[in-house]
C-alpha cells in the first residue's frame, strides 16, 4: 500500500531571486513534515515509500537511512536501510517496503485519540557522517484538524 511520496521541486521551478534567508526556511520546511493517515491506516500490513535524490560529481558510498517511530515515549518501530553505492551525476530512486508493527488495540485507540503525538526521526548518513535529520508527526484520527 503506497501512502505518499515526498520530492523536492526541480531546480528549474525554483525562483532564482530567492534571498539567502529564504533558503534556510525552505530547508527547514523539507526537514519537518506532518501526515494525516486516519484510523484506517491500522488495517495496513506494509507501507511503500519512495525517495528520489540526485548525486553530485563525487560517488557516494554507504548511504544509510535509520528511521525510528515513537508514540509518546514508546518506541514503536525502528528501520535501517543501506544504499551501498551511488554513481556520480545521477538521479536515483530508492524504494523501501516497511512492515507495519503489530500493535495492541488499546495502543491503536490511544494513538487515534492523540493526534500528532506519534512521531518519527529519520537520519541519513554517508559513511558514518550524519548528513540530514528529518522529523515527522502523524495523526491517525478521523479529522485532519485535530490538535
């Protein structure tokens, strides 16, 4: 089951007149996201995600993504994926299939009743160096507007 795809707009569609301070705002915008899935999400067994990225003039070895999902202070799931080699000057797609963890009904209901309290941290490393940290929040209630 495929829920979403996040992709940065192509450079040709970005304004060349953007001020330097706007660059930081856009970068932060891409590092934080909120997703409303609704309660039917809990019927899902697997999730597919797709990441599209470009590589500069140097090859990348051992691009690694670690993702951790939490509800309040409880770790729900942890995923670890490695893309062993990226060819220079290429655009790449990286698809991951996640198994949705089994959760007890009372935990599911508490997550539905607690919009935006389920969170994820996604870390990208090249070798052992952290290159980006993304944060996400999730809402499993009926309403997208719940706070």
